[in-house]
């Protein structure tokens, strides 16, 4: 049987408005009608939500249900699947359907305030549009002196989301989204009749990382964001499609802007990636673009003070400083476009002649670099579609709801729709895991390797070629885990993917921002790969020894072995040892900083270049899947240049040009160099390092990861968004909590923090969890390294 | 005409402590259960099919056929749910039955559950009638104590638990899928169908939902045979039913008679109309059924004939209104009820009832124009058959039918600038000539 035969048998042929159309079995009439070019008006219907048939706007006439008999009354086309031989007449050809729709529209408007001129939705409102297309011009209700239902307006259903109950048509899209898609059923319909309304439970706030989607799918102006309310009119906005920069998921977004300012961001529609949903961080966190500390001109240090400089002068000073610094290390950070990462990679090798380049601006390991080179680079291990189709998904050191929202939604969809089993190797069952129907495989920090290795012997966990293993970047510092995961994937046949946290991490890996890898996965130690890269770059040769990784670069700068540093978007507090990083910045003879905003790095740098944020340059993010996501510049902004252009300028002053200047040229050169088709690196059998949970001396081991909404600098300038962040708590077991009381102080080798206690049932007694960046300067700077031992003390007043 | 009545369900209502298990058993109660437990479940379903019993909750769907829809190969548990959420204006048969002889219902529930292979049955009682809930609970407790319920009932190997569930005060929960939502602990709003409850009802399991009177009729069918039941009533509406007469008759109350009896006969049984007055209009089956008038006195009260007369047999809730009643006022009261009870899920019912009340209020006050009647009818047309469930349809019935029969009375309100009737005169406490 051929594919076309299969698809033929799955098709159902029906007649809509006299036009015959064949659609897949199970298609709803309302969507089949779209195939013949008929838009049936609708409110409650949404293709990604379960049908509900509540608004009744999409009524059609069905003179033949496919069995030769007519349906006695108009039917809601959003709830009825097509049937072979069915005849449907929509408002286009049926007076019954047209009158039914007009009647519903009239009803919908009797209690609607008709305040379109002051409503944020005005101009892009399905109610407004469909009242025009499928309603009557004059109100018989108003004509007869009808009295509308009124409510005080508006009310907050979260710090960010506001509800105007008068405008609501009670389609229940928002409540269904929250329940079905996000799994956060904190809003629900309350009261009845015309007084029915969306309500919240007093004691449980609408705490959802996906709440903004309810605003976008609201078919009227009932839900608005505190952020955007009354800020602009849709017809004043220019929309540019783009890609979200806050995580490695590559969610499609739409940037709506006016006169050089982003006014709001909406979810794009990309069925292969984020469908129609984005996280609140992707939607609302763009205020960092307009903070007061944005850099808008190059600066050079003169007599200890930074002073403004022209671009050519800054290029020349930077080149001179780097040339005289001796050896230079390059720390590009993980937020780059692939093109900018390629520029850093090229700059290190061609302009500086070093392999001392590492995009990893957080705790890392040699095992991780080996794993990335052997198992990740150039590979599309798994896709969102694989997650949805998977029989089972194993998460290792990854908390999707916090670290990769789009993955979380897809896992939830898979579990809801296909009963995909989800397992998570983690210290406790998180709410996010519960929402994906997942099961915990308990592992203390640092002990994940043993747990993963043991999975092969467990009969209750079935992994096969229809399974996916997702391992998070945090596992870099859990000795042996990445090796164990790779082995498990090989023996089980499961697909394997590495999920970093930052949008640029995967692209930087592909572009060779690692001490062991050249662009396109070319191993530094492979002579043919080096020749290949050198030829593409037009240089005689490349350094043949692997360079220093980020930790070694920091150590070498501190000890004087490295004289210069080129630092991209790296926050010292994200690095493995923030104090050591700051010391290295101080110790280095010459520091060049490429940054969007003033930071601890720019404050000590010798030359500071303002670099363009995502809105101001074209580029490509590579998702955790390995899927390239290209986007265009939203604005033309002369105050900052892409990192690639800055590095090209310095390289030209050094007399060793990169061979490109613009992002487009960098992209072309990167494509030209292409992926390595020779042997790839293999994963060495990692030495089994004894895990070191501090069970002795009353120490407990520290588990931590970042919450989606925390103190991250890219959420600056968004007070409403920040207000929806989870309250930071310290998670301990019941036994530990009993001994501690309501507040606890954690003492580590770098300092201490105090947090309220939350009892977590399945957390081990000798493990404690705190959010990584929700207090002070974050756990790495203020407390200890993840996985190390900390001491707990009750801190009740 | 004593032989016109056929007291079966109501036969013991006058007994001393009729609600007690002992009284019920003395009258032959629970004999049908023992007979049923010796039968094959499918034979019980066949017997109920053969009897021609149609649902007594209003819609008249054949009960045995409904039971036959339960997929017995479905591995999930099966449930019987008894709809005792009697809330329709005018309907007052189930509550007296549960007060007087709750064991008829309990026995019926056991036999019905056995037939559909359910091991759990729920009786969803309207929440406002706490005294009835207590009485049914007491009857269920008595039945457990007597071994009619619980494990291995009378050595048959059959287990059944009956749960009496109190509603929380919403008319919509009489709609079967909204009732299921309520039973599951959610807001009472109707569910999308399909799937139908027979396939995925309570807890997504095969579920039979029947009215109290339907289930209470089952023991008599098993005890006396399907033929006995089918010998009563009319060709397609077999058996007996409780006819609840209320309003302007001399002796309001429950009259159990074969289907097909006429209102003329029933009014005679009830001692005639209120003295000195004539029948003006009446509902055959509660306020959701279109009203009828004196010209329909001889319509046989069965599903077919009432349907042919332009209304529905419904719950046989015969509300009788005499010539003192303002039809506009009566209809407005009913419409206010539907507005109050609309669950809010769908647009036409939610918004339509909101608007209907305003229009009718104006008309009763004599405010408006003749065209408003046409707008009113058009509103009804835009609700009827467009709403999610039958609540919206029911809301339009009194309006459309009253305009059909009493258009001039509506116009009289407009021409006289108000209601031409004395509202006190229509009350039951009104005494002739006294205000």
C-alpha cells in the first residue's frame, strides 16, 4: 500500500456550500469549511483547545448528516466531525445558518459595553470583526431600552493579567487554556447566567508561566496585560516575526513595535516548535531593551576612567591592547546568535591564534565538552514532534517548566493526548513534573550518574527507539552523568538531546566556541579537520592543541598566564566561581567587553563595545533540537553593532581580518564552511568520580536550578512580570523541616542565605533545594557550588 | 370514576408510616427484587423493553432501550444514576413519591442496577428538599440493614452500593450531563455530547440516568410482568403515570392514571375548576412545555397526542390557570425563573433570558409597541434549537405559546397601559368579592 492510498482512505468527502471537499477523518466542520474558503464566525473554538460548543456563534445548517437525514436544528460546527456524504450549508448559502449566527451575535452584544474606541483589542478584535461581518448594524436591545449587565472594571487576576468582566463573552478559552494546555487551573468560571464570570480562588493566585497566552487568545478585550494596557492601538503597530531569546526552545514570536520601541510581543504560530504558545518571559521580558544602563557608544579606559570613543578608535585601542597582552582568552557567553558565535570562534582562532574560547558561562566540566563533541554537535537528536510522539520521555537534570517552557507544554500535550510516560531523574517531584503526569526517579545532587546507570536494570522503565532522553546542561557538573546518559541512549536505542538554558548555547557549540571544537563540529585534535577549517578561513594553520575551557581561562587570567580577555555577555554571578571570575577580570592586563548594558565586566574593562540586542540585528538561534531559527532585525539602530561586526573591526586592526563584517556575511561564511563530514570525537569512558554529597558533618547536599522568572538581568524593567514570579522558598524534607522551623539559613563555603521553608514530600533528608537566582546575587555567589555540602540552621525570629 | 385511576406507585401513600421498610414489605415490597435476582440481567432489560416504559422525566425515551445502550464489553464499572433533581416549575411527583414510599425507588434502583450490571448507584436529590434527602437516606439505610443492599444481596452474589447525593441548588443539574458534572464535584453545566452517558458518563464510565418515577416503575413491571404494564396506556405511550394537578382546581394533587387520560377527566377527578371560574390555560408537563388552552381538554395525555397538539407531555405537571390569571404575568414569572437558572455556558440561553425578562417586564407594564411582540418571538426563535441544552428551549415555550393563544391579551396591556388583571384575584387565598 502506498502512502497516497493510505491518506486517501483516511479522507472524508463532504459538501459545504455546494462545494465538494475531502478532509482527513475527524476534522471538525468549522475547519473543513476553511478549506473551501468559508470562514464561519467563532469565539470559543480554538484549534488547540478541546471543543466546547459554548458560544454557539458557529451554527450551520446540516441538511444531510451523511446518513441521508437532516439534523433538525442548526449545529455548532466547532463540535461536529465531518462524515462521508455530509452536506453542510453555512451562512454563505443558508438563511437558517445566517439568521442563527446573526441572532447569537445580537445576544453576545446585548451585555457587551461596545467600548471599542477605548478598548485595547479594538482593531484586532474577533468580536468587533465578526459583529461587522455577521451581525446587524443596529441594536434592537438598545432600541427597546435594554439595561446592560455591568461590573466594576477591571480586576486583577494576577499582577500581570487584568480582567474586564463586562467585555467578556464567556467563551472559556482562557480557562480551558489554563486547565488543558498549561495545567494551571487557577482561573475558572464562577457564578451563573449572565453573571457568570472568570474568577480566581482567593487563596491561590493565577500563578502560571503561561498566563499571557490567555490574553492573546481572548477573542475580545476582556483580558489585558498590565504591561500593554492603554499603550498603543494595533493599527499603529508594525509587526515583525522573530524568535524568542530567553531560552533554548526557539519559540516563534511576533514583535509589535512603534517608532523604534517594542510595545509588546505575541506568540507566533509555528506548529513544529511552539504551536501558538509562549512563556510569559518570552512575551513580557523585553524591558531590558530600554533600561537606563543600555550602552550606546564605545568607551576606552584612560587614566583609570572610561571615556567615550569613536568606533575606529575603540577598534584600534582594543587591537593594540590585545596584541600587547600576550595570550588572550575569549569568553563569548551563551546568548549569541550563531553568526556572532561564529565570529567569536573565528576571532579566537584567526585573529588571536588560540583555542582558549568557551561559550559556557556557567558551571562546566571536561566531561561535558567531550559529551557535546561526541553526542550533540551536528546532531538532531530529537525534535518537538519526537517528544509528542514518544512512548516515554526521560528527563535527566532538566526541569522543563522552569528551564524550557516550550518543552514543558509539549510534554504535557504528549502526556494528555497520547499518555506519553514521563520520568525525571531529579531530587524531588516538582509541580511541573506532576503537570506532565511524570514520575520521579529520585537522585541526590551528584548521584545522578549511578541512578541513570541503574535504569537499564529497571523493568518498570521502558526505553526504546520511540523514547526520548533529555539531559539538562546542569548535569555537566554531576560526574559521570552525561557519560551514563549517552550509554543508556545507545543501549536502549532512545533518542538523546541535550537541553541548554540559553538561546545561544547550541549555536555557539555548532560554531566552535569550545576549546576542543572548531566550527561545524571539527575536532581540534584532528589534523584533517584543522586543515579543512584553516583552508576555509584562509589561514596557514591553526593551533593544534585543545585550548583552555572557561574555568581554566579564568584561572589562567588570575595567575597571569593569560594577559588578555575578550568577554561577551557573561554575568560573573552565573559562572562556576563568581569571585574567581571577578578576580580574573581584575588581574587581566587587558579586558575587552562586548555588552548591551553596563555590567560588572564593563565596569572593569579597558575597552567597552556596545553590542546590538536581538531586535537590532539579524541572526540565527539554534534550538536544543539543533533546529536553526533565523530572524531579521526589527530596528536599524546606529548606537550598537552586532558582536560579529565589532570583532571584525578589531581583527582588521590586528591585521588578521575575519573575512566578514556583517551578520549576513558571517552567516554565508559559516554555511560555506559547513558541517564536518570526517570522524567525530568519541566519548571517552569517563573516570568514575566518587560523588561527594556531604553526608558527614551534618552537611546536606545542595540542589538548585533557576526558576523561569527570577532575578535574571534580562527580566529587568518588568515589574509586573517579576511580580508573577514564584516566591523563593527552601525545600526540605518533613523531617528536616520539623527540626528547623519556618525559616532556614543555609551556610555554604561562599556565604549564607535565609529563606522560608517549604516541606517537600519526596525530598531526601540530606538534600536541600533553593532557587539558583531568586535571592541576592544568586546561589553561586552567595552560598556554594551546586552539589556541594551546606549546613542548615533554623532562623526563626 | 374510581376505575379511571390506577394507583400503583401511589397505592400505599395513605398507609400509616408508608415510608418504612416494614410497611413497604407488608404491601409486597422487595418481592420483585427477589424475583429479579433470579433472572438473567438481560431478561430484565428485555422485560422493561417489552413493557414499553418510556422515561418519566419528560423526554419519554424508552427506558429499556437506554439500558441496552450500555456496552457490556466495556471493562469500566457501570453506574446507575437516578435523577431526583426535580426542580421544574409545576413538577411535583418525584418528591412526594420519595417522601411517601422511598423504598419503591430503592427497590427499583437495585433491580435496574442489577440489570445493567452496575455495582454502584447514585440517587441525586435536589438539594433544597432536605427532608426528602433524609427520608431517602433512611430508606437506603434500612435496605442495607435488611440485606437488600451491600455485598452478596440475598445470596445472589450481586453487590450494590447506593449513594444518596444532595444537589446544591441548580435547576440545570436536572439536565443529565450537568447532573453528572455535579456528581463528580464540578460546576453543574451540561457536557458536550457525544460521548453520550451510556458510553462515557459518570467518571467517563457507562452510565444509565433515569428519572425517579421511571426507576420506581420497574419493580411493578418485574413483579406483574411486562404485559400487565403494557396493557395500560395507549399504543406508544404505555403504562401509568403520576399526573400532578396544581393551581385553580378544587382538589389539587397527585392522580395516578394510565397515559392517555384527558385533562377533562382529570379535572373532574379533581373536583372541577375553582368555583365560579373557567379554565384559561394549562401546562401539560411543567413550565418548559408550551401552554395549552380549553380547546385541548380532550387531548389524550400521552407523548404522541400532546406532541400533535403543539406541546409536550413532559412530566405531566398540569398547572391549571383559570380566567383570573394574567398570562403575561405568569409567563414573566416563568421567564424570570429561567433567567435565574440559566447556567451561563451558552450565549443564547444566557443572554437571551436576560433580554426576554426585560422585554416581558416592559410588556406587562404596558410599555412598548406591538412590534415588540414580534421581536420577542424573534428572540425566542434565536434561542430555540440554538442553545447548548434544552433549558434555553424550555425558556421560549411559554412565551411563544402564550403569544400564539393570547396575543390580544398582550396587546391589551399595551392599549391599557398596564395589566388589566387584578393579581390578587388569581391567588388561591383570594376570596370572591374581597380585596
